[in-house]
């Protein structure tokens, strides 16, 4: 990257006088250059670019780190992308240039008011608001951006990232990321994954934002997962999604809690998806449990490089069944692997519906399943198998002495471990996250209950591991 893009541009004039004795008398004189030209009428204190060709924002003259990261983002080429799209229209310009979109200003401002090229692209002020006052007195004014998504007419990413062609905000609003349960504010142990400020604290992110105060709970908004200034990861994600390390994978940083029994708690699994997917530290392993075949499953292997996102964040286009015309571009930001859809195939945002009302497109495009129907059939097979095994365990547990279920005794008994494994089935996603490992844990639990407590499994239950990658 050229240094001229990112360094403050203060010109230095060095006057050197050379005497006959070869002595040097050096004097350095600094002169501040004007960082931007006078603002055009109607700009409403938005300052825009210092140099559009070099992608140097006025803000970037001082905020060098943010400037250099932002230059690598799609936001820095938003105007060009509009021009080259073949669908450029005046109604699109406000989201591809500085305007009132995304920040707390209202009315016709920035590019919409001036048509000045200095306001092209989604620059700093698109989110932070007009910067002139901050330039005039940085110590007094701090134009923080909002953390909110922008729903209900408020400032945020959703003012632009919405609509039938890119319904990120609408799909997010239907997700559990947007709908935080009360325990996120009642239990301090929960906020590190269930509330934006708590997540930032857990991840060591110290950004300030305009809506930090005055909220009991801030849900998991766009900026929790995406760094607005840019990042080396795809889609400006704060952490990668293609690594199997639960401490580094963006999704698994939260989706890996209590994947194994806890000696201090009688509660079952909480969010075991990450460890299950990669086959590590998941479930209770009975004595001499040596199962290794397909322990990661295909969903956690190189066949699915995006791991969690490979199923839960899948884009697909829906066209009108009658005319064939475009209807909807799903973005996957409802975060549902098999979302409920209406008769046309548009995601409804509902959480509960029949399998016949769900789309299995994410399964069919992953390379693991030949078609949506094949994936649906495989899921039904796995669910049926898991329900039978879990019911068997739960029936056997009623015959285990109550003394085998104690907390804080530094011991996980066979009864406690088997109960935990049966609880994995309560997470319906377990069937997809790792059916092979889960089945092995369930069958091994039943066998261990028989050995340790002399409880006979009901007749007819198959304790072999019947699932395999051919269950497609």
C-alpha cells in the first residue's frame, strides 16, 4: 500500500546553507497543508475525501490504522461497484456514498445534497456521522458510530443492508442473535456470549459506540461479528470461520460451552455444537471408549471448509414460481441451517415448522448430499435413530440409584455421563453436527449402564453403530 494513502501529509521544507568551510546549518520548517477543501453547500458538515483517487479520507489523515484497514474493504469501492453493477439508479446512491444512511443524521445530506465526488463510497462518516466538528476540536467531540443494526428507523448497518436483494437486517431480526433472553442481563456468566457489550469485553474489544449507554441488553448485532473498519478475514469478520480451534473460530468462540459434563452442575449440554462438529471434547466418553471412525463427521471435515457457516450462513436466490422473475436473495443471516420457507421458498424467519416446510439447500450445495430430498431423508433417519437411543437411556436411568447423581463431588458417574449424552439429542442440530460420534456415545452409554448397574437394555434395540457417510 502506498505510504501516501495512510500517513498524515505534513510538508517539510529543509533549508540547507553550505558555507565554504563545509559546515552545515540545517533548519526545518513545517507547514500544515489544508486537509480538505471548503465544503459545498448542503454538505451538513460531512467532509468526505481528501483525495478520492488515493482513497484517502479526511479522517484517515489522523486515524491511520482505521484508514489502512478500511481501504481493503468493499465499502471503499462501493461507488465503483454500483457503477459496474449495471443497475445503477439514483435510489441506490445513498447507500453507496456518504448520506444520512447508517448514521444519526436525517434529511438530504452528503452526496445526496451535493452530488460531489468527495462523498463517494461508504466512508468513515457513513457510520460515524459528520466529522467537521470533531476536526475543529477533537478533544471535545467524539462522533462514535452506533452498535445497533438500524431496525425501527434507528442508525446502523441495516439502513442499507436490507431489502429483497440483501435482507441482512430482516433475516437477522428473526434470528436468536437478535432476540436475547432475559438471563443475558440477569446472569453475569451469560453476558460473554449473549450480549454485545459482554462479548466485546470477553474478546478484548474496547471500541466505543454511541448507543453504549441506555440499554439493558444490546443483542448480537452486525458489528459483533464483523469489524466495520476491516479485517484480514472474509466478509470483514473479526475471527476466521474456517479453523477448527474453538478459541479462534468465530462461531465456536461461543458455541462450545458445556460440551462435556460439569462436575459442579447437574445441567446437561448447553452449546456443544463446535466441539461436536470437530469431534473434540464433546460428550461423556465411557471407560475404554475408543471410537475414532468418522469422529469429525463430514460436516466438520475438509468437505465443509466453512464449518458452521457452511450450513448456517448460506445464500440462495428465490425466483417467482410462475414468472421466473427475481423474488428474494436469502443471505443466511437468520443463521438457521434448514430454515422454514413459504410456498415460494422465501425464508419466513419461523423457528418451528414441519420438515416439508424447510429448505435443505445448504445441505445440497455443500457436496455432502446429492439433493435436498436426500438430505431430508438422511436427517429423518438420524432423528429416528437418536430418539430411540435417547429413550432407551432415559428409561434405564430411572433404575439408577439417586446417589449416583451428585454435584461437586469431583466425579462423573456412569449415570451422570449417560444422562449428559442423552441430553445431546435435545439439541436437534446434533444430528447434523456429528451424527457418527453422537451415535457412538449413545450406544456406548447404554452398554456402560448395563455393565455398571446391571440394567438390561430393552429387547430389540440395536447397539451397533449403524450410521455412516453413506447415510446421505
